[in-house]
C-alpha cells in the first residue's frame, strides 16, 4: 500500500504534526557436506490488506461522507479475496521453504458478509494470517508464528457500521526444523515512536526481531513495515530501526516492505540504510543492474491492473558477516497474490 497519488491525497487529512506513541521458487540453500546449515533464507511478503483506503482519503477531500467511504472500502476488501490471495502466498512459501518469513498487511476484517475464510474465528471474519497458516498446513509446510504485532486498527474510530472492524498486523514466521538445526531466541516487538496521524489518530508501524541460530551461527532477523505516506516520518522510523533492534554486534537481516528504494519517490531512507547505517541491499548484489521492481502489480480504488511494477520497496538488507548469494521474486504472474511481489534472499553465514 502507498502509491504517490495516495500520499498526496492523504496529506489533506494530516494534522501537520508528528505523533509520538509507544510460482517461481527460491534457490535452495546448499545442504550436506561442509556447506550444511551455513545459509539462511529470508522472505518478505506483503499480503495486501485489500484496499489502499482511497475512499477514506476522499472524506478529507469532501467528495465522500465517512459512512459511505467505510461501506465502499469494506466492499472493496471483500471483492479482493484476501483469504484466497493469502492461500496463494502460502503456496509460494511452501514451494520455496524459506527459513524466516516477514509478513506485512496480514489484515483482519470483520463485517456483515459471510466469507468463510479458512482458519478464521467466525464465518464473517477475513483473516489473512489464518488463511495463510491454514494453507501451509494443507501444503505440508511446517511453520510457527514467532511473533505477531498489531498495527493500525479501526478500534479508535469506532467505525460507523455495527460489527465492522479492521486490524492491520505484521507477522514473523519461522520454519520448523529438526532439533539443533534452527532455533529462535530474544524475540522482541515494538512500535515506532514517530508516527503519521490521520484524522487525529496515529497510524501504528513497528518491528519484530528475533535472534536466529543455525548450527551455532546466530543472526538477528528484523521484520518491519515502514511508513508510506510521509517521508520524514519514514526516515525517523528508519533511524529508530538502526538505533533500536539493529543496534547489535550480531549480523543483521532486515526484511520488509520498507516503502523506500529504487524507483520509489521516497529514497532518502533507503539511502540512509544502505549508506551511513551500513546495510547492503541483497538484490543489488545478486542481480546487479536489474530493477527488480516489486510494486505495484495492481491497484485498488477500484481494483485495476497496472502496466507493471515501477518501484522496488520490498527489500532484504544485510549487515555484518553475511554474504548475499541469491534473490528470487515470487508472485510476479497473474493471478497475483498481492499488489507486491515477494522476495526471498539466501544469505551465507561465513564460519
């Protein structure tokens, strides 16, 4: 989520002040012999919550009233088939088998429509994470939830339609491995302090980190979804990421929809992360000279197919004693599981 036009329109509803708040398959890592367990593969996957909230933004422009905007947004989400798309993303994960998966926009919607989303709490609940985990089980792919982080929700708004609610969520998954092959420790999750306010409410963004050990070699993996609508806030969040979970002597892998990168109209955060902060963009190493654009394959408001992605904002960044060896994109052919492509990076951990 977060095209340039949306950012421009959204500026109309911002208060002007910052808010402070607490399928292709991946190349398999070499196995056996001296190379066993010296590689870690990390995937970033934006599931697309089913709307860009363009109708809600139109409220500020005076072209729609709020109840109408909410109703249109919900109809758009139902039509986008969140759970079906999440199942296709699960098929990608099952086929590639990455060690860690950073999910963004794993949204939960509850409303009047009966949707029967696999794994969801009620027949009226659209739950992208539940649908994805349910399909992974069907696929025989064994993953566990390391941590969930609830982000922006409709709760403060009290929405106008009884029984209608929305919750955005980020999730970090880990592949279930044989004892001693992969272990997880020091799991943390926090919201950024610098946030964008919309209609007077902060849009929560945050990060999940975990220390991942593979046969005695430990790296810190961080999943995040940086702000898309206002670049100064995004830059501040990037700085918080560097000073917070990335402030470690361990090698670090950051995987997420960073809403900054090549082709984007917001590149200052990318420049800071790949410059002074010392991170390396794995795609630029494994695919030198290739754009590798990941966003957008389609847009909502209403749903339309684009001429193709124009920016690479879904990134895997590494710092420290890590060597990028392969990057593979998923979800690049129709029907697309998301408006974003997935990216799987395989990284060697030198002994």
